[in-house]
C-alpha cells in the first residue's frame, strides 16, 4: 500500500463520530495540499473492502458528491451521516460550520508532518 493511501485511510479513521471533513482537508492533513481528487480516488478504491468511515468525507462546500457505485451512493451516505446525528438537507448539503472536524496540533503531530508545514497550517488558520 502506498504511503499516500495509508495516510488517507489513517486520517479518515480518526474523524470523530458526528463530524465531517472535506477531501481537501484530508489532503492537507497528510501534507499533500491540492490532492483532494486523489483522496477521493483512494476512498473509491477502498469501497467495500474496509470498515473505513468514508461517509464522513464530503466536498468543501458541504455537499455529498459521490456518484452511485456498486456499494455506495448519495442516499446511503446521507443515511450514514444522519445516523450519526448530522443533518443532511434534501439537496445533500451538510452545514460545514456546524459539523466540520478541525484537527488540532496533537492530531496532526500523529501524522509526523514536517515542523515547517505544521507551522504553516497554524499560521494560515487551518488549525
């Protein structure tokens, strides 16, 4: 398994119950900003193979955007989020200001990010 894939899975497993993150956040938290699309590809590739809480990852605007696949679709993702107490609108939107998980420094230190990168996240207000 590639390091990127391993880290995506690790981050997604650490998202707390009742919270969501964006694909871009996952990429940012593993030290590969601008890799949101690749995060989606990793989650798609793990479909049906793990107990990974993939439903906690949505787009940056709070919209459920997955296309229907063999195992998962928007309705299933909505149901799984709602089961965790997250309100999802009829148009598949989640209030990111209410439900977004924002990592703290300790969370990111587990990812062994470079100190300069971690400092940049702090300075830009991502933590």
